[in-house]
């Protein structure tokens, strides 16, 4: 069949913004409760809540355990942490504890008991600051308690808080009485993860770190002897330090301590001697068996009962492997999946994970280690449209300044029935990921398909500082935020244009959070001058000094000391790199998107930037869309629809694309 020739950006597409919103988000926090698998799932059409899902043994469908408005999510370190845990019981069925987003309390649920489907609170509310928050729980029914991380505000400021490990009674006696919560570790460290108990229950390990380090900079592996009363004794550091990041620790079935540490320059899996701290690399590879601990409770490896270890590993992409610690042999699970999330569950010989691929959404995949067979067991991918409308991406490595490597995913415009007229070059949008210590996974994303199926290319840049390529690549951004990320994105954009793959006059940049910073910095930096015709900036950082002083949350309040340098020593660097300082350099149209409830990148940053842009009197076209009830990142279907349509409207107007289905977007001059 002959293709219809029409300009890039004008192609019709069934991938509309409502479809994008309906498929936003992915399953998270997968774990086993006996022989069952449980996890949380996004519900953008239900106000963005997270539903708690349950999959019983057999071939039946997964079921939602709690109706709206129950929202299984928490705000520990604002990005949240593992919000639930469960245990199988011989009588009465599973016992599960979880955090509810609306009040941040910890609740108990026994869904199979008569009357047990109604959650009962275990923890009190707090009148101070952001309240009491709980995450990364471990249910210990024999001791009658759940052990977890407590984040407690001590004042009204965003950094007036403490974190510690605590034991909460399962009988509900602490629901109205804070004194019934038993503290296990005190305030020895600013940040802690939940404990992992040895099989005999006599020892526990957890991770800890302190400002100004982030968990990918340096963490400590802490170990305690557990007394008969459940108290922690003889607490000491076994592994880690300022230049070593331990991403996860756990115990094998025979009681040996395992840890994913980057002491070799890569997060590799090690066996650790608890007495001496000596560590043996079980599978030495220039690959990552860990990642950035942005949420407490992420799990890159999971021991199996027989001694093998399931591990998410890879370089720039991830696979699920089964590691024999005795031989170092690593065998990957079969199947089409090219990206596995840091969330694993083990039930006997079965390992479950959350996996996706360039043409598959994230789904729950089970590997039977006895047979080597993999299958989808829940959240199964179904194509909502003809997959001919999906992009066909490629992995690329570009050359950045000084000859350094820059990794990227190129998604050219793609349509089953349309092509551009001969000689026309496509517009492209550079996507800068958030973090910035993170990366863009190469998976099916209907938001990318929204643009590529209309004739606008997308290139995701894993700029220097991204995870997945070793510590040296990650450390390129140390002191260089607003430089390396901007240069790398511009280098990729210029290379696509130089190769004749993109129209040099129709390039844009977009990103959210730290990606919003990179987008705004790219519009105000001489390093990217003249590269972009417009930009989309979502919930961004725009003023480094304000962000460093009191305009963000505690977790990242000292992050800039690594990314930029200590403020007291480099105040001029903070000023010079901030987009708010150089509003007079903005020459192209831009779109700002901001959640009004965002405490990580608050609206004041956007407002200050807009005030400076308008004060220049240069009449740069721009739009500022705000969304009530949205925090850092958008979760509600209506918000996502409006944001996607507004972004496309900006590109259509800037690139000269004629369509009769554009959403209204008023650009203020």
C-alpha cells in the first residue's frame, strides 16, 4: 500500500492524550506473601491513587484489594518508599500492613478474615509539620509488631525532621499513643532504610547515610544484634563509606550477607563477612547490579531458598539473571523484555519481576527457576492501538565535548500509513530525564508514541551523570550540573542535525524536575545557544540559590553540594548557572508546567523565573499552566491530558505545523 505524503507533525494518530494518560505509570513494589504476589498499580483515572493488587496462585486474574479512595503510597523522603509488607499465616490468610497517602498512617489489613477487609490504623497522626510517615516495613507476627522506617517532623520547616527504625505494635495500641512506638536505632544517621533480618532472626542489617551525601555517593551498611526483646544491640558499620555506595543488602537462605556495592566502580553483588567487612565479588562485571536509591526499599536482587540469587543487572539496560554465588555463573531469563525494574519477589522456586520492552508496557513476569520458563502473570501488555504506530527506537552512542561518550535512545517519527514529502527533515524533541542521577529506560512509552506517530522525533539523552554506565560516568556531573548535561543534550541534537536525521531549525528540548532544569538551562546557556527553537519545562529547578537554602525538601537539600559545589564556597557559580539569573537570554517560546502542591520543586521557582522573563520586556512567547492537587510529577488523568496536548500545541506553533485538532494554548508575549 502506498504511503500518504504529508508534512511531519501533521500525521493523524490514534494515540491521543487520553490514551497516554490511561497508560501512565507502572506497577511498583512487588513482593511475595506466601505463594501470592502483591504489588501497587497506578490509577490515573481515580485521582492518581495507587491500588494494592493481589495475585493468588493459579491462573486467575489479579484483584484490587482496597477500593477508592485508599491510596497505598507514602511521602518518606517525599519520593516515597516501600509502602506495604505482608506475611502468610496458617490461619486467617495473609496479614498486610500499608501506608495510606491521605493521612500517612500505617494500617493493618487481613482481607480473608471476617470483617478484616476494613483497614485498621496502627499509628497516630501528628500535629507537627508534615506529620509522621512510615515506610519499608517488615511484618513480624511472632513478635506482634511491624518494624519500619519512621520519618518524624519536629518543626514546620522542610528539614525539621528525624528518621529512625522503629517497632510498631500490630494490636493497634499505638494508633492513639505515640509512646507505644518503640525506637530501635535513635538518630544516629539522617537517612535509613528498613531492616533486613537474618534467617535466624538474630541479626539485622540496613543502609544509612548523612548529608551532604546522596545514597549513590556513599552509604553505610549497618549491622545489629537482635535481642530476645527485638531491640537492636551492638550496632556497627560493616561496609561502605564516603566513596562507596551500597545500594542494597540482604541475607541468603543459609544466613550469608549479600550486598550490592560500587566499590569496583560498578554496583556488583558481593558476599560480605559480617565480622571483618571483607567482601568477595560474586560476579565481577562492568555492569550494574544496583542503582540510584531514589525510593527506600528498591530491590535489585533477591535470594532464593536454595542459594541462588535473582538479580537485575545490565549496562544501559537491564535483564533478570539467576546467579550461582559459588561459581559466578549468571543465566538470564528468556523472553522479549529488555528492562526490569528494581522490584523482585521470590516464592519458592518462582521469581517475579516488573519488566518491559520497546514494544511492551511494564508487566508482571514470573520466572520458574526449576524449568527456566518465563511467563506474564499479571498486568499483561495489550496493544491499545495498532503497534505500527509505535516508534522503532535505536540505541546510540554520540560524541560529546572532549570526545566523551553520550548515550541516547533515538525514536524517529514513525507511522504505518504516512510519510513526509521527499526532502523534508523531521522536527525532534530532546528529552532530558529527571534525577539527574537516573536514566531513561528504553521501553514502550505512549507519550513518546504520541509525538512520533504525529511526525515529531524524540531522542532521550542519558547525559553524563546518568546511572547504568558505572560510577565514573555518574561522577561526570559532580560540580558540573548545568554544564555537562546541557552540553551532552546539545551535542546529541547537533549530531542528529549534522547526520541529516533532524531539521536543525526545528529542534526542541523538554524535561521535568532535574530534566526541567536542564531544559531551562539549555535555553539560557551559551553552550546551547541557537540549538533549540522552543522548550517545555515541567516542575523545574530554576534558582539554585533558592533551592539550596530553603526551597526544597530534606532529602535533596544538600544535593547541590555534589552537583554544583558547597554554596558558601561557590555562591557565584550558583548564580551564574541559574536560569533565573539569565532570563534575558531566553529568546524562544517556552511552556512551563507546574503542580501547585509540589514541595520538591515549589511553584515559587517558576514564578520568580517568569517575573524575570517578563521584566526583560523582550516579549518572549510563553505559557504557564498550573495544576491544583498535583505534586512533583503528574498523576491525574486530566492533568496528563492537558500537559501533553499543550506541549504538542507549542511544537506545532513553533515548527509551523498546521493541524485542526490542536488544544488551545495561549502564549503570553
